[in-house]
């Protein structure tokens, strides 16, 4: 039996932990529960109409979205956690036809896009009554994931599979036949180390002589506790930074900001509130119906790389040190699949080294050894 320590209990780390074969691995997850992107996130799973040109990223996001069917079955996720509620795309009317054509062409490789329908003004209002009557594009396969509820649910399943949890900030000390990780003043030894700590991967690897191309990005969103029956409302995707994400029980999220200069700051700001409300204002029939309901902030730290693409895989080339980070704004879509791919490669250890090149550039493009030290 080998021991694996996973540093970072967000969506990648937890999905990885729960897919690892408990007959092969003793698994420990260390998480400091600060700034976590997963539990702050908006929850939109709908990558197909992205204008990003990075083909590897699109391939990963497409397969990540398709993976939800398996994820829902494997862990019995109910609609409170993941709901295929559909997405409404709000764009100027003259762009909708071209977007519908793009959706049709992408559906050939991604049937999970589902039904693609141009909605007229009345149909849009019926689908999401808070919006002004306007033509929109509806994609039935889009979904919403409650990141926080997902982690709580997966944690219970992981416990049943003997995964151990430690709360605290981890530091990697050294490698001498096994890894020595310091948490809460105690040493933890393990054969394999997986770093799924978002932008924290940088600080964890620096003492080992690595430079990591990953930075923190602050994201803020607003959460409204409304009296509306939102359970079956679709997600509304706007062109700017003001997507509207209805969850169950009247909860509606509005977000999110992308703040590159805020580093690790987690303070909610009035400027963000203003920006988000201004962004959505013209799309709402009566904005005060939303604005007058009780409101709270959610703030998290995303990880992003120079080319805004994620990386994951074997850092050491020796099967003992792995990292996955840089998921940016689409990590709820790609994160579970990355966790699954990593777990599958561990569960098949001894076989050929896993090849993730269809999904991302080599890890060595993002994680570089700059000074000699152990591994
Ligand atoms: C406001 C916001 C809205 C978003 N909306 C969407 C969306 O609509 N759709 C979508 O697909 N994605 C969205 N995302 C992106 C998505 O949430 C992230 O990309 C994804 O959750 C990242 O997961 P992760 O597991 O890599 O990292 P995280 O969830 O950030 O988890 C990393 C964990 O590592 C811990 N950690 C760090 N360093 C250490 C250490 N030294 N010791 C112990 N623990 C450590 C952190 O505390 C954290 O808990 C959003 C993100 C934000 C912030």
C-alpha cells in the first residue's frame, strides 16, 4: 500500500481523492480552507460557445463538461448539487444566429450540448422571468454546479473510503525516500505528493527550487436570497462580467469579477458590487426585485497562468511529485475531469505513463526547476 498526500482540497484535490483506489493507496488531504475558488465559484458548466482559440483547453473543457454525466452517476449528485438547467446566452440579436450555427457545429463532437433553440422575447421571459423580454439563445445541455455543496458531499464519500483529512497550511520540507510535509507542527510522510493548491502551488514548490507560472486572481460575486421559485431557471450568460446563476431555493448568484492585481486579498468591495450590478442592470426587467433581497458576498482566489491554460501531471518525471493548477475561470468545468484523469493514471500505475498532451502543454512549460535541490 502506497501513501499519497494531496495538498489542496478544492475540486481537483477532492475528486482525485475520491477516485483513488483505496486498496492501493492510503490518501490524506491537507487543506487550509482559505481563499478556495471552488466554494466561492459561480457554477456555470457551459464551455461550448467560448471564443478561446486554445484547442487543447477547448478539448479539455468539452470532455470535462461531458464527464458530468459519469460524475453525477458515480457519486449520486442530486439537483441541489448539479442541475442540467440549461443556459441562456444573451448577446445582441444580430450575433445570435452565428452563435446558434457555432453551437450546431460544435454539437457534432459534443452531443451533450443538447437542444439549441433561438428563443423569442416571450419565451425568454418565460424561461427566466427576471430578464427583460429579448431574443436569446438557449442551450439545454448547460448546467450549474454548487461547488461548496459538491465538496461537502464528496468529503462524506471520501471518509467512507478511509481518506484522512487534515486542516492546516502545508509546507513541503524534503524528499528522502519519502516526502516530508509539515502541517500544524507535525510531519507527514508519503510516497507520492499531489499539489492541487490553486495558486498556492507556487509557494509550495519554491522551496524545492521550482518556479511556477501561476498567479492569484481575485473573484467576487454577489449572492441574493430571493423569494422566487428558481429551481428550474436556466443560467443567463452575459457578454461582460455579470452572469446570473439561479440555484435552488431562491438563491441567485451574480458574478463574477476578474481582478488580476488584488493578489491574495479576500475583502469584499463596494466597487465589485457596483460593477456587477451595473453589468446586469440593463438586462433586468425590474432590477430592484433582485437588488432589494438580502445580499452577501463570495470571494475566492482563482489560479491562472501566462497563457490562461491549466496544467497537470508529473512534475518530477519520477512518479512521486504531481501538480495541477491554473484552471482560471473554468475550473468547475475542467477540475473534476482533471482529478479523475490523475486518479486513473495512479490506479493504473506500473503501466505506461499517462499522456495528457491532448489537453494541456507539458507541465514543464509551467513548472521549471531553477535551482538544484531535492526533486
Ligand atoms: C468568483 C469565482 C467564480 C467562478 N465561476 C466559475 C464558473 O462559473 N464556472 C467554472 O467552471 N469555474 C468557475 N470558477 C473557477 C473555479 O472555481 C476554479 O477554477 C476551481 O474551483 C479551482 O479548483 P482547484 O481545486 O484548482 O483550486 P481551489 O478550489 O482554489 O482549491 C485549492 C485549495 O488549496 C488550499 N491551499 C492552498 N495552499 C495550501 C497549503 N499550502 N496548504 C494547504 N492548503 C492549501 C486552498 O485553501 C484551497 O482550499 C470561479 C472561480 C471564482 C473565484
